[in-house]
């Protein structure tokens, strides 16, 4: 069974809607939904609300109203069949008179599963797996990593020159990239639950690590700021300790320990903005899921390299990455990559989280 052109366009829009609510839904998945009327026109759209609020399907159905009857719901994640802080989305679709449901990703948790079966039992036409890989790589990636590995999804963001330097020989690093790339960093922070740096970065740059708008003002919603400071070096005057956003100073001994600490706080997407040493530790342990490289058309010839020692002695053991996409950000280049081999303890395993889809 295949999806129509209107349904494929609806799924692309649903993925965009899921991306638009990133950073606001954890520990729940960032789902997007589109309702098509019987003639294929879009009559409702929605993204998952913060925990306790309506799920994407319910938001889209409310917008569609009676126009949903006999229509199609296109959703990035299988509608839930259980009652948590909200009622089952499968029941909401049935009550609205939806005739067909197109799903990208099947529900992986035992708690929230069963939506497809419930819909089919009621006579609804359901197709599963449409644009699944794109949906799993998109807004659902953080939540799915939590389900499968019981840890947050980690994005390593780094800005470097063409020769791979993140700072000049004198230690200066502002600004390697231009304003468009810096604006993209704020958008990225806004879509994450936590931003992590090491004490070395905090001491050298004294960053505030907040999300700021185009006018340089801090936005209302801020991710958790995390400084890994095992030696207690962070001074009380550090900007990261101001009241602009919540801050956690952690003495976690390993990357896995910190991620476990953050996972327990309902963090599902982590932006790693630390320096070469911290990045290397996460890469060595196989705990980087995505790399966002901002490459500036500059050469320094000396200075700190973008990553520290990975413990790799020969070219055959190099950590390989696949390029997901490349984009221009003003005069800089953004390259999004995914590691294709894990060097250490980040083995991918199955499992369920108790709050899946709640």
C-alpha cells in the first residue's frame, strides 16, 4: 500500500511541524500531524504540546473540526492507544471520523503501542512506514535514542576554519564564523533540552549559553545549561551561573555518567558545545549521534584543533562519518554528519522507556 502525492506532501509538512516543537516536548516525542479532508486538501495541522498538553493529532483535529470526517490523518509517529496525562490519540481519530491514517514511524514502546491495531479494528485504513527513515532522523531522533539506549541524543556542534582550527594560537576564537552561522546556533540551542560545555570552555570564553533572538535578547524558553567541572574550577562570577537560564554544574566522571544524569532529568536532546577535549571523550565512547560543523573560509595554520586525541593510530581505524546535508550560511558552510562507526561504549540496544508517548 502506497501513499498518495497529497499524503507525501502532508508527511513532509508533519515532519516540519515536529521540528518546530523541538525543545518543548521532552520527555515526550516531538510529533507532527496533518489532517487532510476527503478531497486531499489540508484542513488541520499540529505539533505535540509540552507535557500534559494535547498531542499533535489532537491539535490538528481541533483545527480541522468537521472537515476531518472521512479524511486522512498523516502523522510522524503511530497514534498512541493508552491513557497517560492525555487520552489515547487513536480514540480521538476515531471520534473525529478519520477514514485513513498514514504513519511514518511505528510506536516502539509497549506502553503506548496498539494504536494501529485499534484503528484497523474499527475499520480505518492504516499505512505504516511512509518516509520512516526521514522521520526517525528528524524530530523523533532524540526520543527514539532515549527509547533504545536510555540516554539523550547528542549533537556535537563545532565551528572551525578550513584547516580545522577552533581557535588561533593566542587562544582567541571570536568570531570564526559569521552572523548567519551564529544565528543558526541559537536556533539549534532552542531545539535542545540541554547545552553542555566543559570547564575549560567556560573559563576560556565565559559563555552565557543562552538562546537569543535576532535582537540579541534572551528568549523566554531556555535549555538547561550544563558545565562539566570535575575539579570545581568554575568561579561564582561565571556568566553561565546567572539567572537567565537554569544551570547544572556536574562532576560526572564520564560522558555516559553525565548523559544518565541528564536523562533522569527528562533531557532527550543534548547540544555539545564544549572544546576539543570534551568532544573527543564523547566521540571515543561512541556517544555522538550527529555532528554539525560550521566551516569558515579562513586559514590559521596554528591553534587548537577541532577535536582532541581519539586514540586512533592508523588511517584504517579512522572514525567515519556520513554527510547528511550541506548548506551555505552566509559566507560559511554548514555540514551535518552522522558517525557510521562507534568507537566505544555507545552500543545501540533495544528497550522501552516507561513514559513513551505519554
